[in-house]
C-alpha cells in the first residue's frame, strides 16, 4: 500500500545518504518518498482508491516540509534547483509529465513497474534535479522489490507480457502493516544516525 511504499522508499534513500549532511538527508527524504510511490501513477482517479490519494498527499506534504527546512537551513537543495533553471529543467519536467501520462493509460503494475520505466523516470529526475537521482532510484527500486513479493506480480521486464511474482503476500494485511512499521522505524533510526554529527551526538548502528 502507498504508506508502506513511502516509508520504505524514504528508508532506502536515507540508507545511502551522506552522514552529517543536511542536504543529503533532505534529498534522501524527497527523492526516496517520490521514488517510492511514483510507480503507482498508473492508479488513475477512475481506478483509484482512498489509499492512493492519501499516499500522494503525504508525498506532497513531506516534500513541501523538506523544501521549507532546506530554505531555512540553507542546506542547498533549493539553491541547486534555482541555479539550474533552463532548458534542461524544462526537458526533465516535460519527460516526467509524459511518463506519468503513459502510466495513467496503462494497466496497474505494468509499464510503470518495469525496469524500462524506472530508467526513464530516473533520466527525467536527473534532468530536473541531479542530487535527487540516487535517492529517487533507491526509492523506485524499493517499490518494485516490494511489489514483486505480491501474489499479483508485476511486468518487471515490460514490454514482455510475463509477470514476476514471488507470491509471498497480498497488498493489504498484516505483512503490509509490518513492513510499513519497519520502514518508519528504520527510516527514523537512519535519519538520527545521518544527522547526529550535525547536532553533536552519534547513533551507533551495530
């Protein structure tokens, strides 16, 4: 479900963030949460359910909060975007819009849940804001990995029709809740570990 994908996506981003860097942690949260949920842009209003809408609102809220913190702390992410306004940014936004539009016209867990789509979305993010790329990629990869465990499977090697599934669980249920809680816990621990040096304390991860 969307909240699980967001939690795990953020944790995946923070796992590769730079310790002691506010910019890296902010980029990890923004990129991780966006990458963690963007594959589900194939859930359109005509097919959507409440969970998808809540997930998108969470991502927007997290992103706005992180950008506000970035500006207040002069962490550098907003400055990067403002300093790279131009045709590259326009091309990246255009590519993102095109990919989301393609996703909206394909069935769930098909195109947007493929390696091809992940590479295309990563290319768009690279054009829009390069510092977000590794964290976005980590979040997107986490989405595909989680959905592979679903009994419905995903078309990981789109345009091939075959689906990849480990058949371990359903989208809803106790497994989903457990993974979401673990994602939140790991993300919080990693955030404390990464930012600890900035505020004078160290979190030891054994």
